[in-house]
């Protein structure tokens, strides 16, 4: 039995987490879900959008599956998602992007993995108002954070037989901050001579990705560029509805899709549950349930290939739950055929 924290989140979060549970349950992996919630909806009752007991639950269980949580724009409380990563020191944001069968995209051979530094950069939100007409943000980059995310990317590349790590910065302009990130990556790269290492500027990277995404393998980026390029990469392989992710620290891990709470879809049962279910595949691998992870992945692939029970974003008409049920049905078929 695995004890796992489940954060449904808000917007489309509750419906996609419920759908993901249906698919995960079909794998027969025994999970005791500890359900906790964060975000605007809990402020009145708990006094904070990120109550301390959520952090305690994840520290105790070591693993969480999380739905998206809305962050107010321009004012209001700071991002719960960012605070969670920072509080738990989940420094490696890992986001695979792979062409999936049955999904019609411009490219049929994308297979890249983004390693996004998850704790600093402009994302730390160190900002101040100088006067009514002037504001500034501090872009803080440290050697420690840069080296550990670079090490994560190279370790991953080595273990997964990946050929190349591309570090992406704007070190020609942000010479000190991005310069330090780049220098740290170069230092770590020396320990992995068998893995090809290259550097690109972020603007060029964006163009290369929309023209030749198949050339890229593991991408290593500071926090903000990693955030933006994650959505770009999701767009190459079929959109946010199928883009999974993980936030990994030395001891703790929180698995969540790349996408946000998508308020316009909330409550309509139209959202694609696949990104969260693929995040659950990553989670099952992380907790040592390799076989279940494979069965769950293969079931998703079958449903996509058949194309009969897919959500609107992939060109279908299925509801969130119909797609999750179809994945669960494929899992049962896989088990029955063994
Ligand atoms: P979003 O990712 O919610 O949505 C962007 C677009 O993708 C929308 O058109 C949306 O409908 C579509 N989309 C997203 N997920 C989908 C799914 N599962 N199925 C089908 N279509 C899907 O981004 P946004 O609108 O910029 O942000 C909404 C809120 O989410 C904001 O408050 C933002 O701060 C928050 N957010 C949270 C997280 C997180 O919890 N980790 C991540 C990103 C954004």
C-alpha cells in the first residue's frame, strides 16, 4: 500500500484528478490517497492558500499527485504552485514531450525532456515598486541551484540513454545571472563526457523548436524560460491536454500536469485528463510500480490510437470521465490478455 497525497486543486483540477483516480485504480496498485487542498477556496477556512498541513502531508508521504491551482493575475496571493515547489525544495521540474500515436500534429518524431530549474530566477517573485510608475523584479541565480538542476539533467540523460543536453539561456544579455547558469552547466557537463552538450540562446531555441524539434533531446533551462518553453513544447506534440510533469527534490516529489486550472473549462467535464494521467505514469515509475506504469501508458496509447474516446482538444467528443473510463477499460483488457 502506498500513501500518497492528492491535491485536487481548483478549476478543472477536481474533475481531472477524479478521472485520473479511475485510471490509476484500474492498474490495481494499492494507494491510500490522503486528500488535501490548497488555493483560494481554502483561504477562508484555513487562513492561507497553502496551509501547513499540506506540506506536512507531502513530507510524510514523500509523494503527491496534484491538480492545477489558480493564481490571481497582477495582485492577490502569490502562486501556491511556486510556493509549494520552493517550500519543499522540489528543484527539478521534469517535463517530457513525446509525439503520441493518433494525435495529429505537424511533427511525428518529437521526443524531448525539459529540465526546468524550479526554485529561483524571476519566478521567485522578488519584486518591488519604486514609485507609481516604476517596478522592478530581481532575477537571482545561484551556483548551487544551477549546478544541481544541471546534474539532474545529465544524470537523467545518462540513465535514460539520451544523447544530448542543450542548455538554454540569454547569457549574451543577462551576462551575470544567465552567465552563471551557463557556466554551472558547463562545469557539470565535464563529468559526463559521453553526453553531447550544446548551448543555445532562448530566442534561437524557440525558433529551432518550431522548425526542427526532432533534433532536441534534453533541454536544461532556468525557471522562467523553462516555464515558457514547456508550453511551446506541449504545443508541438498535441497541446497542454497531454503534457505531463513532475517536481522532484532530493526526497520528495509532486507530480502535476504542465497546464493550469483552465477556468473556462471548469465544471464542464470537457478537460482532457491525459496530462494528469501521464503525470501519474511518472509517479508510478517513481514509487517503483514499473509494470503498472507501463500498463497505464500503453492503455493511454491505445485510447489515443483508436481515437474514439478522446476529448475535444484532440478532435473528439468524449467527456473527461468517458476518456478516463476508456483508459481504465484498456487496462482491464491488457490484464485479461495476459
Ligand atoms: P491553462 O493551462 O489553464 O490553459 C491554457 C489553454 O489550454 C486554455 O485554452 C485551456 O482551456 C487549455 N487547456 C489547459 N488544460 C487543458 C486540458 N486538460 N484539456 C483541454 N484543454 C486544456 O493556462 P492559463 O489559462 O494561462 O492559466 C489558468 C490558471 O492556471 C492561472 O491562474 C494560472 O496561474 C494557473 N496555472 C497553474 C498551474 C499549476 O497549477 N501548476 C500551471 C499553469 C497555470
